[in-house]
C-alpha cells in the first residue's frame, strides 16, 4: 500500500541556477543571475478557469492558497497521488545503482489522518518509521561522491517548468501525466515564506495564451520575487538518518532521490591532509536527499569519486554569486554571512577562529554562534533549525564523501517539494509582478481563458482566437 501523497492543493486548472557551493568551488557560475530562468513560453494545452477552493484545505496553512471561488473547475482529473516513474537518471559516471525515485514510501499501518504542523504539513513523526533501505550498508556496492553546501535562497531550478523537450531536467509541460511524473514543479515562496505559484499566465492578449515562471529574487525583482521555501532546510529523522535537498550536476533530474552513506573521509584528503574530527564523527550516518536544483557548477565524477558532487542545501552554507538570502534576512550592510562559497564553516576555519585543524566542539560552537546571529531573530525558524542541523547532526563536516544509491523518495521530501498551487500543467492564475505583499489566505486572481476555437459562443458565433474574459 502506498502512502497517500499529502496534498494541501487547490484544484487549479491549470532558475535560479545553483551558485553557492562548498569551498572547493573556486569559480563563480557564469549563468545568468536569474538562474538561467526561462522567459514566457507558449502552451499548446488549453487554459481553463481554476477550480474552487478545496474545503479540505485550511486557509491558515502556509501555502494553502485559495484561488478565485467564482471560477468553475476545468482542471485535469489526473490523480497526482500516483505519479509515474520517470526512470533512472544516472550521474555522468553512469555508475549509480538503478532504481526509480518516482514511487513513494509505504505508509504505516495507521489509517488516521496525520497530525499537521504550523505550516499545514504532516509532522515528521506522523510519517512513521523510515524504511530499512535508508540506513542499510551500501559500502560494498555503491559508487562514491562528495558534498559541498550552499543556501542562496533563490527560486530553485526545479521550480521552473521545462520550456521545451530539450530540457530533460525539469517537469515537462507536454501533458499533465508528464508534469506529475517527476512531482511537478518544486515549491517556491515569497519573502515572508508564504508559498506562491511557480508559474502563472504570462502576458495574455486576445490572441495569445502563455505561461511564465514567477520571477526569482536572485534577479532584479529582489524582495518582490520568489525564494526557496525555508522548510526545504535539512531535518534530522533520528541520530543517524536525516532528509535534505540538493543541487545535482547538469545531467541530473529534478525530483530524484538518493541515499548517501558517509564514509568518514573528504574530497581533498591526502596523506598529509587526513580526515578531520568532523568527518570521523559523521561516518556511518545516512542522508536521503532529493534533487530540487540543477547546477552547471556542480561537478561530475572523477576516477576516485565517480558519482560526482551534490551541493547540499543548508542555511549558512554560503550565499554564492547571486545571494537572495541577505534580501530575505536583511541584517544590514556589513553583516558577516561567511564565505560566499563555504559559508559559516569556512569562516570558522580561519585562524582567528578555530583554524583548519580545530576540534569538533570548536567548529560546532562557532557555526552555531553564527547561526544564532543570522537567524535567531529572523522570524524564519526553519533557517535556524537547518543551520544548527549542520553543526549538530552533520558534525560541521567540510566536503565529506559518501557512498550513494538511488532510492524511492520519502513522502516527507515529496510533500515539501511539490507545488501545492500548480498541481497541473495548466493554470489560469494571473501574473503578479510583486509577490512581497501576498499573505496566507489571500485569494489568487484568475482569468477565464480558452485556447483557439474554444471560446464561449456569443449569439451563436464562436470567436476563433484564444483569449480571456475581462481583459
């Protein structure tokens, strides 16, 4: 039995490129600061009016955003609870263990409705015990890779839909089935951490219908744009297992999940540069990650580490080249966000702090002090939680190595990944240029639109053009 895919969705009829890595990422990504974001894209599918508010969705939940209740439901009836497998997408080395991440983790025997947290998601505990595959020993068979870290707060790459079939990384718009097969588009939020659409109607005219991704805060929009939702910060399941999101290499695929087993070593290890206390403390722990970003600056495999790099999304991990975090958490000019590539830990490795040969306790204390200074009064508790997680669970390990295999995604990661607004490859949500004023419970403005040849008849005549009412 598969767990019911948790939804706080409305019945909608319907890139920020990774730029911050661990401190071995010496060069900036030359990609457009909008993250290689798509522009407007014409959609062949008809654009219908959105559905009414789902009565099961509490307006008080973050991202449980109601669309115009006056609109009639014309959404696709495809069930998003059973997305098709998209197949295995190996790393560039081609050495990952095959498997599909499009399935979901079996649910516990309890049929009770899950307890919800303040954001309207099931609590972590409500998902029940994790499957054994997430903590099994894979060291004898799996290839090795390594982690860097970042948190630029930009709109995730996977929040943009694929504009063409040439884009194999993101959610396809060719059909609703294809869109849902990799869990659709990744959620994004406004500056106040309220979930907003990942795409809307574009610049609609009487003869043209198109969709447009909501614009990233890493571009010119700044506070008016959209950000990474803070609940995508890492979270500990127990002392030896945690969940997180990552950026993969350019040939990775959005919505895939992987089991990482840390081996006590690190990327730049040499005879005269052995593993530190932090790497040894992380050894044997397991992290299950989901790809929510794809980065041109995320390295592929090499002879020693054929699985390549994953850039771990962790607050305090480095704001990178484009930095929306200091917009969302405005600490004023001169605040120390740590190294752009490496973040708080790289700052703590300076000789004025712990140095490069510091103790585990020194690194943990230093990082947590920086976490508290950055996020303690920010009103975004997930950022503080995720930053402390790096020190306490991840042991402040710098670019550690691991064994890796592809696995089915935990329901927790699926729920926090999938847009609860753009639940279909179609939408009729009106374009908004400033998302900063959007609040929980606000109603999204919509348009009643139609594709060419499907206009409502007027006195027996059907307008052959695409269009919308009340333009």
